[in-house]
């Protein structure tokens, strides 16, 4: 959702409505949004505030432990607002409800980032069950380090993570092909390999890598969210420096089961985005609706 004055100054409300294929546009005193998004935000806020008022809702960062006697909504970072609202509406009466997910992963392709908004609201109990191993292979320690904005250096005797620095994007493709065809099979045997890139186009984008690596699955990082593979080759071309974020790097790491190769021509951009913030935030009305809804219940003594 964008500030109303920005949208009106750029396009005018009528032009914005004509351009939106998903439906009509609604506005209040300051904000403009697609009606479908605004409706879904209100539905999520109504469910969340109602469950919170009954002390029936909690957040888990990670996965709900097996056998927990709760109604769980998993992978919430990937859910659309409509899907989250529907899942909450299906909760059995009086059941404890847990919304679970990893807010450090890339969000889904739909508007909003509901899990992050629920956390930032600050009114719900939050339990972080994501592992933070103190030792072990670098690949196992890397996710927790990234959440702390740390990029751990590869170790010569640890084959779980390899970083290959390249001079340009053409070299990224050449090194990726070498890793897939020779280095990874020689070190790990016949294991599945998934090649990831942030870009669809370009000399080291998905299309070019797929042409250079016939028979190997190549996907964009966003397409692969939620999947895992034994070995992952994450390609960061120099052209992608402007779209890198800590969440994107973290999502690449989370796809790898046994081995991760990072092939990069992005130079200092990679450590810089890891040390910085999570990247651009999706701003919607959900957090504001949660605050106002809770205040209305308090005023009614509910």
C-alpha cells in the first residue's frame, strides 16, 4: 500500500483504477489499496484480534513441534492474506492456535508480509524454535549466523559450504557448470543439485543458466522458497547486486541439505546486504488494523 498523496500525484486515482487488473481501489484519508487486499487485511485483523483477546493465539518462529496439541498454521511467511484469514477462520472453537513460519525467509509473491506484521505488532507471545547449533558443519551454523547479520567465512576442511568469487557474470556460468558436472559429484557422489539465481534474464540468469546446464534444475530463488535439495549452487551475478538482500541469501542457504556452493560476481554487495537490514519492507495496513482493533476491544472492556 502506498501513501495516497504519492499515488495521486503519480497517476491520479482514476488512472490507478484503470491499471489495476485485480479489482477496484479503495482509499481512506491517507492510504490507497486494492479492494481485495484491504478486504483480506481486515479479515486477518478481525481473526487475530479476536483470538488474541481470548489468549488463544501465539507465534512460533520455525516449525511447530510434532505432537503439539494446537491448531497450527504452518509456513505463514509464504501465505497470502486471504490464505491466512481462511486458515484462522477454520480453527476449531476453543483450540489454541499457533501461527508458525520463518520471518527471515523471502515472503510469498502476494502483497503483504503478514507474519512479520504479527511479530512487529508486539501483542502476541513469540517462541523461536529455529535451531542455533554452536558447532558442526558450517552449513548448519549459517542460518542462525545470518539471522544475526553475520556472514561466516568458509573453512578449508569444511566441504558443506564453498564460495567461488568470479570476475564477471560469464565466469559465474562457467563455474556453476564446473561445480554441477565435476566438483560436487566428485566430493559427494550422485546427489541432487539445484541451481538458484535471483534473476530470470541476463548472462547468469535462470534462462542462461538453464541453457548452459541441460539436465540440471535451475530456478529463481523466489520460485524455490519452501523446497530443499541435497546440494544447492547459488549464483549471484554482478547484475543482481541491486536486488540482493539478507532474506534472499538466507533463503538460498535454507534450500541446501548437505552442500551449498555460492558463486558470486557481486563483489562487496553480498557481505554488505547481510550486514545491513532485511531489505525493502512491504508496507500494508495490517499492523495499523491490529492496533486499532485491539484498542476498540480494550475500550469495550473485552
